[in-house]
C-alpha cells in the first residue's frame, strides 16, 4: 500500500530530521511507529500525508508517486485520514457537527446518513451521549476519542494517527484499538505509540532512531 524509499527531511532551519527512511507498509496492516521523543515520528507521518514536503526520496501510495509533479495531491489526500496530536476539532461546532461536516460538505453524503454513521462511531468510542456537547465541554481524552471517530467518518484507505491514543487510559485504549481493527478491516492504519500495551497489539512496529528506521518487526520479534 505504501512504499517509502530513501525519504529525507531537513527543516528550513537546517535541522535534518529524516536521513534515510525506508519502509513497506501493507494493505490492511495496523502498524506503530516508536522511538525517542524528537526523533521525527510526527515529521514522518506528516510527510506521508504531504503536510510537510520531503527533501528527498520517494513515497508511493497505491502505485502513485506522491512526490511526482503529475500527482493530484488533493486526490491523494482523499485516500488518507489523519488524527492530529492537537485533535483539531472545530470549537464552534457541536460534536455531531464536527463529525458530519466533512462527509456532508466534501463527500456529498446526506445529513441523515452522516448522522447515523456518526452515532455508530460515537458509540464505538464510548461517547454517544456527547453528540450534542461542544468540544470545550470535553476532557482531553474525550476530545481525542472524538477526533478518532471523526477521522473514521472518512473511511480512507490509509488512516494516520499522530500520537492519538496516549491521552486515554489503557483499558479505553485497548477498546479503541480493537474497534479500529474492526472498523478498518482490510485498510491500513499507522499510529505513533508510546505504551507497550499499544505496540503489543500491532501487526508491525517501525523503530525510528537517528533519522532512519533501525528495526522493523512484530513485538515478539523485536
Ligand atoms: P517526534 O514526533 O518523534 O517527537 P517530531 O517529528 O515532532 O518528533 O520532531 C523532530 C524534530 O524536528 C524535533 O527536533 C523538532 O523540534 C523538529 N521540528 C518539528 N517540526 C519542525 C518545524 N516545522 N521546523 C523546524 N523543526 C521542526
């Protein structure tokens, strides 16, 4: 599904974060990126979604080279969902509106259809009773779960979660990961993880260190 070769990223201040990242991520895999803080995990995920422009290398998604000038970036982004570290909920919209605005305005779904799906996903993350709440009325962990539900509304072939399960307790996290697997069967999910309890459940772990992937394998293998 995703083939990353010799990926490099140097920020404009001269900081070289990704030196030579090579990775193959299969369709349907649930994988985790781990590594010390500041090592470039977020940068790597943002490069995959072209929120950062890589300084070199190639990223092939579904047979298409993301960095080719001919590639329609907006179209490729449609294939990817992203949950940000800072949640990025619209603070002036209710939780239900936060979930429905994308599918209704961008994907042309009916409001009724979007609301039904939103309720399913809110139940999945254990927050159905918050449908009419505003983001300011929720805790950090609850906002995180809402932002996961919102990303799932898009049903994208690739879902990227930037540090998105760390603000919830381990039991809730386990439930969310199980639900993610069920909801995203056959689709690729990539997340940054910190806890052993998270990475134990992954199909594959990528260990990022000193600007490259120094180990790749299952929890047992590593
Ligand atoms: P991680 O997710 O592993 O904690 P990040 O990818 O967030 O690491 O950051 C890697 C390094 O790049 C850090 O030193 C960080 O300060 C730096 N960095 C991140 N974003 C930028 C940016 N936009 N401009 C300059 N440096 C950045």
